[in-house]
């Protein structure tokens, strides 16, 4: 069993030790600007949705914020998920180990996008929609993990499209399911629709975050 484990290859990993731990200052400045743009775009979309809920659907203040929050989550996760699928399917499965670890700087956008999204979600979650403590911890955890891909030279960015993109497909039906939970009368009026959404979420979670994710994560680890 132990003989099947990967062996440290000094010829491959030796030169990597001479590289700086963090990306350059110029790259970091560009990354921070990207994150701020993401926060700005999501904020504008969210505020537009709040106004839409208030003045078109006559939703009261708290309900308008909760509804717009879920729609914003749905749109953001759908964007990340669909773009992630497109990019992931076009990756070279035979890519070298060096490039998987240090290459693909263009894939940093997935990590930066996630950081911007989570940084937006924290204050809105606390101040406007009464987000649970568990979800707030989740937001912080994603920021910490994504920052390794964003700011470390060995960012393993080859895996970004799946880790920060594809898996968010399962979050799309989750947003719909949470909208049902925020409107209990919907569950009573549309029980079959609610059951269908729950099934789609469960199936997509199992497919994208367990079945397809596991072999890709093993490749990342070894």
C-alpha cells in the first residue's frame, strides 16, 4: 500500500523551492482591484434587486433584502458554475505537475471572484438578512482558502475552475430552496415544486461535490 504513494522527486520540486512564496506586488495590486470590482458589481446588482422587490413586488424591507440576497446568490453561483464548466472542460488533462502548481495565472480570476463574492456576502449577511453564524464561518473559510490560490506563487490554479467554479452549480438550486424556506407559504402552496427543488439540490450536490469532485481532489493532493 505504501509503495503506491507518490515519491518526492527532487528534480521536479527542487527548483520550486527557489521561487518566491507570494506573487509579485504588481500582481497583488491587480488582484485586489479585481476583488473590489467584483464587490462593486455584485453590490450594484443586489441593490437593483432590492429596489425591484420593494417597488415592483411590494415586498417589505426585510423580505426585499432576503429575496434579493437569494437571487444575487443564484446569479453569482450560476455565473461561476457555468463559466467553470466551460473552462474546466477545456483544460489539458495531461498538464505537467509544474504547471498545475505554478502555472495558469489566468485561472486566478475564479479565486478572486470567490473572494469578492464572499466579502460582499459577510456584511450583507450580518446587517440585512440575518445570516446564520455557520454560513458566516463558511464565507470566511472560502476567503482563506481562495487567498492561497490568489496570492501564493504555488497557487495550484489549474484546479481553480472546478474548486471555485464548477461546484457552485449545486448552489443554484440551494438559492431557490432557501427562497422557499424564507417564504413558508410557498412550501404549503407549492409542495411538489419544493420537493423537486430539494431533489435537484441533493442530486447536484452529490454529483458535483462528491462523485466528480473526489477524483479531482485526489489528483490535487497527490
